[in-house]
């Protein structure tokens, strides 16, 4: 049997070295401008933690609403559910990142450190892949308008989404599996001191290419929708398709706005010499902006999609109904009970949808 190579032995030894994280942080200069306020949660991090909890709750609410009442409606809700799961994971990852930061960082093993950071990359990859799948499906539906059984299409799409999630896990855990810079300090990132610059460059370039591809697909889709709108006689169908397209474009736009600063900062990190990047010691604010994207998406779904809004209202109504809380009834006009007035029509529909879900499942 061939003896293990020397670098491999060094990596295995580094994995058991409790001071290896501190050594990497010290070498890259990440400890240079570290303030005492960075050692605890502090006001800012506590605020970010509260925002993370809100992000988790709202994505959980939207996910449960989609799974409960919309999972069998249309294929696009499978894509929205996938994006919602990635946003939920991002919120959990950011919260755990905050709780395990400061002094606790240096108490982690390298494996836990890679897992702490890797979950964020998994969430980013899953969200990007879900947006890509949505764009490809919409484009193929426009280019090849062949009638396909909705059930078979949904099954095929869910298989594709599962494959995307498996790929996202592999990409996010590559540093844990060996693509890292342990014992190779000069190849390390400043912002993520145990990550190899090559891995960060690979991730940023891959996500950027995918996003450019998605933008190109939606430009083509928008042109096809406008061209077909002149030929389609059904005005309702045309407006519905255009509205759904605008919703997905808003989601894509929010993703690009929130994640672009982090991508740019990581690119600066890649092309900057390790011990000379005195201005690159924290990605707290850019990471917080990226996480806000996970909080914005559920709001976009609820504001832009009547079906999602009704499903969320239905879920809230049922929760109140089950726990015998008369809150939904208080929003109706006195004496109307469950007969809504014009100004509370959407919630009234949600109540009726809630009752029908309780009686016979999804509608």
C-alpha cells in the first residue's frame, strides 16, 4: 500500500488542531481590526438575530401555506416552494452564524466551521438553481407549447428540483470534503480564512454565469410573451401569464440587488493579496443585505400572487380556528359573521377556503 502524501497528513492533523482556526484568522489579518464589540452579540448582531427569526417564521408560513393548499395547483408553486426552503435555510444558517461568531468561532472544530459557512453556500446555490429551473421551464413552455399532463410535468419538475438540491449540497460542502486551504495559508481568503480563494472564485463565477443565463432567458420569455399577446384572444390568460412573469422578474431583481455586493466583495477578496487587504476584514453588512433577500421574497409572493395570499390567509385563519381564537371574526363588520363586506373580500375568501380545506383537502 502506498503511504499517504505529506500534504494529506498535514490536512488530517490540521483537522484535529484546536488552534488552526485562530492561526488562519491571524495570518490573513482578519484579527487586526477586530474590536471588543465583535466578541459578543452586541446590539447590531442582536438586531440581525431578531430579523433572522422573522425571516425564518415568514418563510415557514409561506412554505406551509404552499404545501397545504397549492402543492397540486401548478408546477410553478413547486419552484416557489424550493426557493422558500432555500430562504428558510438561509435564515437558519445566518442565525446559527451569528450565535457561533465572536469568541465561539475559535472554539469550533474545522469541520463545524466549514459546516457553519457551508450552509449559507448551500442556500445560495439552491436558490440560484431554483431560479434557473423556473426560467428554463417557462422558456420551454413558450418555445414548445405542447400540451403536457400537469401531474407528469410536476413530477418531472420535482425530480429536477431534488437533483438541484443534491448538487447544491455537494457545492456547499466541497470545502468540508477537502477543497480548502488548511496548511496552505497563502491560498486562503481574508473574509473566509479557511476557504480557498479558488473555491470562492469558482462559486462566484458559477453563480454569476447562471444569473446571466437566467436574465437572458427572461429577456427572451418577455419578448415571446409580448409577441404571443398580439395573437392570443384570451385577455385573462394573457394578463395572468404577464403578471406571473413580472412576479418572477421582481424575485430575480431582488436576488441580484441583495447578493451583488457580496459577490463583488468576494471577488475583491480573491484578487487581493492575503496580508495586504487591510480593508477586507468583515462581510457582516453585505451578508446581512444578502439575507434580507430571504425576507423580501415571501413579501413579494404575498403581494404579487392572489393564490399565495389566500393560502397564507387560509393557514392563519385555520390556526386561529383550531385554537379557538376569534381574531379573524373581529375583522368582519358587526353582524356579518362570515359574510364579508366588499372591503374584506380577500380575507373572506380565505375563510371559506380554510373551511373547504378542513372539509375536503386542497381545492
